[in-house]
């Protein structure tokens, strides 16, 4: 997590590109959407009131439209970006994450920018690493909800999503230890025994 915080600190908040990149980082970390899906988002794909984004079929790898929830933090970040864009452009550009001249930010350009931020932070992060980070954290915090993760990530087969489950054995053990009913039962038994002995 500290590496991700370092990464978030890198974009220059004094420039349009830096502010856009910060919001792009936040949204990718928040949703786990593919870099190409993020770069293809249009303003109309973002429903701030409904806290969701639409991944259109033409930008989705699976060529199937899906809706992905976004957090309140991402809603605020997109609102921030739109405020900046209203001051920078005569009207809101069609693409949410466009360049300063209004043109599309390419995947190659985003990869280079992210590599630059990574070097400055002293870490190595590629665009897809943000997707994997989201998946790992979501899987762990959702008590291993693979079906929910599959829907958010847009995997057509659950097998693709299961790889996040296979590599997290220690997390599964940790969660099991916290959720297993035997622990509280043994504690209750021990308290009763101590009470009888007193």
C-alpha cells in the first residue's frame, strides 16, 4: 500500500496533465478497469449520481457492455477533473481522460507517463499492475467474493478471476481464523471452565 501511495503523490498537481493523471490513477485503482477501458471512457459513460461507470462494448476487451461501481472518492476525483476541464477547454471534451489539446491520450503515452511516475517513486508499476492491485485488495476485503470480482473485471469466465484466489492462501487462512465458529466456542468453553473453577 505504501508503494501505491508513493505513486499517487507523483503527478504534478499544477498542470492539466498531472491533475488528469492523478484522477486516472485513482479511478483505475478504485475500479480495476483495464487501461484501454479507462482511456476510452467518455464523459457520458460516467454516472456520478449513480456511482458507476459504463464500459461500452466497443472499448471492453470482451466486447460486452458492463457497469462498474465507483466509490465516493472517485466521484469527487471525476468532479475535480471536470472542474479543471471546464477551465481548460471551451466545453467539456467528449473523452474523460484526454490530452491538454483535447485529443485522445494513447495507451502508449499513458504507459510512458506511468513509468516516469514509477521511477520517481522508486518502484515499478505498469498500467495493468493497477488492475491487479485492485483485484487483490477487492478479493481480500470482500471475503473472497470471486463472482463480484468477475463482474467488475469483466471476465467472461470465472477461471480468469480464480487466479486471485489461488495466490492468496495466507489471506484465506487469516480470514478463516477470524471467521471460524470454533474459536468463539472454545473461548466460551474456557470462560465457563474458569468460572466454575473460581
